[in-house]
C-alpha cells in the first residue's frame, strides 16, 4: 500500500517521494520557508521534532538550510528518560544530526532533566520550557505501528490525562507497558495548537497504520495519532 492509495480526511494533504532523501529535502524546504516567514513576525520561533531513524535525513538536510538559527528554539515532542550518552537518547540524535552546520546556533531545550524518573524531573522540564513562546510554530511528528505519536501511547496509564482537552500541563510523564523505558512527552493541548504540523512517515507499513487510523477517527485513545488527522495536517511519506 502506498500513500496514493489512501483517501485522506478533508483538509489533510500529502507529499510522496521516491526516496527518504527526496522527502526529507522537501520537508526541510517547507519547514525552512515557514520558519523564515515567522521570523519576520516574531523575535523567536520554535521547532518541535520527533526522534527515531525516519527523521535523520530530514535533520541533516535541515541543518544546512539558510535560516536565522540563533532565533530558533528546538525541542523534542517526547523523549525516553535515559541519559544523553545512551543509544536510546533522542536528545543525542538531535544534537548529532540537526544541531550541526548552519543549525549549530539554534537553542536546544531539553526534555531530559535531572531526576530518577520523569515524574521526579517534571518540575525541571517545566522550568526549561518556561519561556517557550506558545503556540509552537512547527511540529514534526512520527507515528508507530500501534498508532502512537510523540509518547502518547495507547497503553500508557497517563494517556487519558495527557490527551484531555482541559489538560493544563504542557508536559507529562508516560510509562507505556509496551516500552522498555519511561518517557516524557508534550501533551496534546500543546501539540494540537502548533501553527504548522507535519506527519513524517516511511514505509508501506505506516500507510497501513494510517489507513487504520483514518477508518475510525473517533477512537482517539486507541490510536492517539487520530487526534492530529485534522485540516491543515501535511503528511510527508517515502517508501
């Protein structure tokens, strides 16, 4: 199954390329143009990214883009509660692949702070994000084959609170039983308000997952990515 086989919800658009590098370059160009336009209106702009292997070509392409990077705040949508030196650290991934070249002057706001658990570190995370201007400007999400996005996992005990429309917190601990590490995630009320949101996917399996999400949009807690399948979302996909 390919992206062209899907009937996307009204207002959701898709860009498909023949290779991950082609799609990464298209996404990097789109993000750069959007942030550049925002910098003409605001003193600082924000870029929220996701970890994993799929965004690596996007990170590398974006790091070479001409932008006033010194006025850009970069942060992750979620993070595993591991030290930065750990192979599972997405903070390390961002530092080594995005915050390089022209993007080396961007300000990174880390979701991983001191504390034995995400709950213990929550206050420090909130302090780290205290001057982040809201709404965030650009949000790049990924998606797991269980329909999770960020660390909004279907099997996380904290999911319902983090997805609550009345949630007043911008970050939440996430302890999905299916995952080996505890996590921290931005909450849905913060994520949903992003000025620009893209879903960056690779592989036919992700198209199948997206098709499943589209089929029953009301069952958000079963597949949290469904909460983002709304007008304005742009899907970037490669085989």
